[in-house]
């Protein structure tokens, strides 16, 4: 497991950065319904940057490890929804976050 994390470390970090950009872009899309086209356009920029970072990340790790890392988007989306939109985080959401985190850790450490 440790060897897999070392081998894919740069790719995993880039995928995490990609997830942050994508989630911010999607949040801005949501906010554009209230704040207008500027939020929409900035959202596209963040989403596009996230996609480009993701493409670069594939160069630094195994697809079978990096692709499931995109599940981090679900965790980040719930956190951003709470912080920015003041949405409720229910017990079921917390359980879901824990399951996703556990799965990401298992997949990230499972490369041979």
C-alpha cells in the first residue's frame, strides 16, 4: 500500500487539486443562478483548469488508482455546500463521506 502511494503520489496530489477546481467551478455554476453570467463564466474557467490538471495527473500515476480519486469531488461538494450555501450535513451524508474516504484510501493504496 505504501509503495503504491509513493508511486502515484504526484498523480494523486494533482487529482486532488483537480477535484478542488472542479468543485469550485460547479459551485460557481450554482451561484450563477443568483449572481449572473460572471459566476457562470468563472465557473467554466475553474472547471476547465480542473480538467486540464486531471489530464496532466494521468501522466504521473496509474489510471486504476487515479480515476477513483475523483470520488473526492463528492466530499468536497458537501463541504463547500455547508460552508458557502449553508446546507445541512445529515448523519447519512457523514456516513457516506466516511465510506467514500475509506474507498479512496483502499483504491489509492491498491496498485501493484
